[in-house]
C-alpha cells in the first residue's frame, strides 16, 4: 500500500487528470508529469454486485471522489462512509482506494 493516488498534471497549464490522458482537456498539451493526491471528498457511492465471468464474486464498493483541486476520480472503498465524507487516498498495486480519515 502506498500513500496517495498518482495523477497526471499537464506540463503546460498544470491541470490534473486521472487516469492518464493523451491530451490536456484545457490546453491540449501532450506532456504530463506525475503528482500525488492524498485526500478528497466522497461525492457518490456505488456497489458492484456481480462481474461477468467471475466465480465467487463479493460485492465491492466504489466511490466518485473530488480532490482538493477538482479532479473527480473513482476509488475502491473498504469502509461504510458515504457522500460528504473526507477520505485519505492510497494505492494497492495500481488500484486507487480511499478510507475515512483517521481509520487504518
């Protein structure tokens, strides 16, 4: 597990993006540098109840999270906090997750 979630920032105008884009949506630049966001606010929660082709699938919670500078990213959730909750972001492998601030 690593602290924060990697996003990509346009080298020309500084706009953050997730996942990595081909072109900046603001200035159409094509060069990006990585940055890390460490917290956000949950805007919406969904549950993935089944996955085609998967046996023994367990429901999984995901959330749309707004970071401090405006990116909207989708992360996995392992706790029960809902919309409006401030969460800390982290990565497990390549997957982004979030948990309520102050919880493990």
